[in-house]
C-alpha cells in the first residue's frame, strides 16, 4: 500500500509537470502572437489544466506503468545508499581531480598557444 502511494504521488507529479510545461508554452505562444484576449486567454488556462489532469489520470489507470513504477520503488528500497561522510569524501576527491586535470589542460593550452605564436606567427 505504501508503494502505491509513492507511485500515485509520482504520477500526479508528472501530471503537474505536463501542466507547467504546457502552460509555459501556451503563454509563450500567446505572447509571440499577441493574443492575450477572449477565447485564447481562456484556452491558455484550460488546455494546460486538462493536459495535466489527463496525464495524471491516464497514467494512473495504466496497469503496466503503475506495476513498473511499483517494482522500481521496491528495488530502490533495496539499495544500500552511501553515508553522508562517504558522499562528502567522494565529492572532495572529484573536485580535487577536476582542479588537477583543469590545471594540466590549461598548462598544455598555454604551451600550444606559445608555440603557435612563436613558431608559426613569427615566420
């Protein structure tokens, strides 16, 4: 039952995402064509609400989708997540590595720029 609540919340969130994206697209289209009046304005409100609601309802009714997402939730509960200390240590290692590689590539770039300037341009 708990997994079903998580799946339902996820699919409602997908519906809200569809609503937000379609609302943004409708507002952009109305602004581009300068149609902020009458039926166009009403459609810019109604269509995204309908699309978001329809997305949530249709995906909730599709048993393949809900079964798949329920299995995903079950598998994610089996995952052994790293501790906060391990996560910070791995993040620090990545940051140090990125800084070292960036410095190395910067030095190579400066070297090539110097060679191109002195050898090719001076001739």
